[in-house]
């Protein structure tokens, strides 16, 4: 009975650590226009009027912030962005980032599973009757 409690504690510990890593990896906060410009990725802007604007990327044109939109997958349009009307800026993840995160999570899960198996085998092979 005592070994079952040890096994349960080990499993719950590793699962809680896994949840902490998962939550940290998925959190994305609000960005500034400069940070969104530097990422060179797709951006979603929420205005103070709760309007959602999506742009392929943020750029500057004649000292003015603009958002690049693709229309009909061919025409590139520049919309001026007023920094005073922005409530939140979110940078979308690229496909490469999603694939990389998926691989890292699989490696972490595999490592945790192998560690749990090794600990269970080690606990079963030790003599706890001392």
C-alpha cells in the first residue's frame, strides 16, 4: 500500500510540472506596434471600439504605422493604423513555431513518461522493509 502512495505522488508531481510548462508555453501577451513590426508575422489588432483587424504584417510608410493586407491573395493594401485606437495587439504564431512547439512537447512528455517508468522500476526493486 505504501508503494502505491509513492507511485501516485510521483505521477501527480510530474503531471503538475507538465501542466505548468504547458501553460507557460501557451501564454501570449499583448505586443507593442514596434514589437509587432519586428516579428514580421501576421498580426491581430483589437481596437478600443472592439473591432478586430488582421494584417499580414505591420510596417511603416512615411513615418506612419500601416498594416499590410492581402486582398484576393494577390493585391497588397496598406491600411493606416492609429496607435491611440489600439487596445490589444496579438502576434500570430507561424506554422514553423507550431511544429517546433509540438515536437518539444512530445519530447517533454516522452521524457516524463520514461522518468516515471524508471522511478517505478527503481521503487519496485528497492527493499523498503528496513
